[in-house]
């Protein structure tokens, strides 16, 4: 049995040392070289049809890290070099990441699911000097020369260099003696990871070695992580932490940007085959897993800890998991951000016996108490920069005089990113210092001249919430997504919990229509199953009754049925309320007349269909026209109306779904109107 002190020893550096993550991996490889480090699907199949997995041991991983570190140094990449890293999840990704950590280089990681335009914006903001990626990524680099003009060291993942530079194989066989790596750790820059940009421009978050090790300790303390664990990994960052702990990481068989569509059968196979003891997953993935295990019960006795985060987790998902998992398994719901992980945590028993009922009454979503070493405070809501804060006590009090008052959530601690990368405007908006050390001393928070006399910096999460009398944090929604009416502001998650409690509602979203300060609320609803017109009308009646009881400020707000909410890229769970707001505004606006600026473009494909059908009828009754020009025009029209419109369907369906149209309606409208319809969504 591993004790708490032994667990802490996994990530605590030696006294007086500022150890880095690469040194931690090297120590683990020295202590247990034959232990599995990374287990990953290799794309093949076993004779029985199951996915085939490969195992990379700690000693093998460290050997690969040292070879790549030497090769990267030989290629000109060194301490402080910013490196775009676009490797897919797998052993090469972990070897490259720790090789870059070893030499003090700084990986720049952008979620590929955010789309080319946002990705290019992120890379342009960083100005990286090296680029590691597959051939397709290098094609984008070559075409986007202005974005990547600072890149001087390209490395291609694969056998061939399409545009010069190096390959991974060439790095592994670099000549010359290996040199001792520089001492890296403490407040040295570890990596730059970008926010998803779901509620604003994506920002580059600076991670230091100290911050990453603090995150590892917070997770250890909160979820009892040990080096004995086998962890199923959805996000590569958590696999990196597993290698710091010295545990075994199993890469989940799914596409990271499409977790909501993962095959739950493959997940169950991996959980059972490798005796997985802990996993982190988004609510969207856990819903699929719970549904699968409900219809196809399967014992998972080794799974002792399930952690969810990335978006509010519905109590129904927690309850469904509680019903299908082993009774000894603990289910934790965490709250955090790209800038700080984790902030709070709560276990399923407390959710199901207490907080879920309050959420259904309009109290918001309880996300638990602050994890050890993390400080919280609630500040008045403001859209502009905050001035320096008054000193705060070092703990959240059990009895808070401001309990229940909704405000912006601020957080401080070692696991908080100290700054954004090359973005002083973002720092000014999101980082708030406490007042002077003298003020902190007078408040009794620091000893004069002590190490703690430097003013503490608080991070503004951009989220709204409040603390209850027990020191628990209740999440109420994003500050940028609150509905700003002529009266009081309406907080999204506070209101949505009332509607989400209805058994027919899969999820709901409160949005505002109109200019800020005069917005009208509207409620978008995604149902569990398709409802007919009568069933939908009855559901609206019941939702209005719930709103009258618990959120009467909504008044006579309209209720709009939506086929499938737009969600974030990383977790497939955060609702894109800005997008839904624009959709609701279009739905509630009076229809544009055909001769309006918005309606005229649609007349063109309609005229094409009319000519196509008229020509077909004429040919069938009278005969084909004698004029060759008319025959050619008919065939061109047929190609455009049928072939070109049909080819646009794969591009149109994602936009159609995000705009509330089902698959059949999306196909039909694309065939009818072509790009004049779907490009305007």
C-alpha cells in the first residue's frame, strides 16, 4: 500500500532542487526501466479482431528521449527555442515532448480541432523558430509563410523531407558525442498551450516546470494518484503527468477531437484488458460509456477512480455511472481551466445525495471545494480590468459573509499559470495583483520580510459562481455568456439546471437576443429523443411551469428546439452559446422577403432547378430542343444543381447541425439551395 507521504514523494523534488519534468522521467526510468510506460493502439488488429496495442517501457522511452534530445540539439534547437509540435497522440509525441523538456526547448501545443484559421492565429502570435509535424502540417506551413516566417528548423514526422530540414529518423542517428543537458526546472518555461477560444480569441498559456509539478501534486492529493496506477488517457497532457508519477498510461482508442463519437466498446475493452485503475474523461465521453454499460453490463473491478471535467457534468451522467461501476469506484467531478488545473473537486456521493437536488431548483452546479494548495475568492462582476485586490485570507472560510453572492471566480496558487505568452493586454485583463506587501503584512497574512511578502497574483477565470456556507463553489456560467437584460443579469447555468432536470431534456442553453443591456432571453432545448409537434408543445408547457417556480425572471421567454448544440473542440461538452445566440436571433427574426438582400441569392439556385425541371418536362413531351446552346445549358445546369450541390453536403452538414437542422433537412436544403444556404449559417 502506498501512503500519502510516499505519493507526495512521487512528485516532490529533492530539498533545495528545482527539478524539471525530464529529470523526473529519467529518475523513473532508472528506478524501474522494465515497467510499461506507454501502451498505445498501433492501428492493427489481433487475430481475434480486437485492437492491437504496443507497449513502450520506461527504459526504452528514456533511451528514445536521450537520442532525440541529442538530435534536436544537433539540429540547432536549444534552450528557449519555441517549437511547434503537431505529433499525433502516441509514443513519438511523448518522446519528443520530454526530449524538448530535457534540452530546455518550449513546445507550442495547439488543439488541431479548433480549425485552420484559429490555429494559424495561435502560431502567428507565438513566432516559433522550429516546426515538428507530419507532411500535411508542413504543407500548411509552406503555404502559410507569413504565419511561420520565423521557422528556420523544420522536422518532418515520417520518412521523407518534402521541404528540406530533418526527419525523425535523422534526429535519432545524429552524429557526435552527447552533451550533458542544461539544468532545467523551477520557473523555467515548460510549454505554451492555447485555450480553445470558445468564448474569445485563443490565448497562449505559459506553463512552467514548477506549475506542472504543482498540478501533479494537486491531483495526487485530491484523487490519490500513485505510481501503481494504470491510467486511461484521453488528453496527452494527463499522459505526461502519468510519466511524472511513474505510472502506466494507456492511450484511449479514439480521435481526441471527437470524443463524443468514440466507440464505447473499444473503451471498455481497453479498461478491462489493461486493468485500468483511473481515467479522466469529458462529460460527453462518460455519457457514452455509461449508456453502453447500462445496456451491456460489464464488470470493471480494477477501475477505482473516474475523474470528469472540461464542462459542467450533469447529475444524470454521474448517477448513470454510479449505477454501472463497481461500488468501490470513486467518481470525481473537477473544475479547472487551461490556465489552472484543477481548481475544485467533488465526489459523486455528495452530488447525488445533496447538491444535484439544489441544482434542479436553480442553484447552479456545485463543483466542490478547492483542492489543497489552491485559493479562491469571488469578486464583483466587471467586463473591464480589475484594480489591485485587497489582501485575502489564505483559506476559504467555513462561514463566508458573502456566501451566495454571485461574482467572478478568482484563483491563486502554484498551479496557476503566471502569465500569457507575449500578450500584455490579456495579462492586464486576467491577472490581478493583491495590494502592496505592506498591506498584506498589516492584514496579518505575511511576516515582514518573509518569503511570502511578494504580492500574490490572482487569475480571473472569466467564470461566475458563489461560495456556500460550507466553502463549496457553485458554478453559474461564463461571465461573457450572461444574458444582460434591461433588468438584472441572467446567469446561464443557474437557469439551465432547472430545465435539464426534465427527463426529456438532454441539455438546454440560455442565450440573449439583442444588444447587451437590452437583451431578451431565449431558451434553446436539445431533447433526448425526437419529439413530435404535440409532445414538443407539452414539453414547453412543463418547462414554462418549472421556470415560473424557480427562475421567474425568465418570464415569457421563447423556447426553441435545436437538433444538436454546437460544442467545444477539446471536450465536446462546452456549449457554444454565442453561436446559439446568433441562431436564436435568426429564428426569432421575421422571415426576410424573397427580394431582400438575404433572399435574392437563393432565387438563383431555384431558377436553376426551374430551368432543369422545365427542360426535362419539355424533352419528355415535345422533344429535345434543336438549339445546341440550350442543350448544353441544360446539362451545365444539371451538373451544377445536382453534382455540385451534392458534393457540398459533407461541408454543409456540420453547419446545418450547429444551426439546429437535422440531417435530412440539411441534405434537402443543400440540394435545393447549395452554398447560398449553408455558407450563410
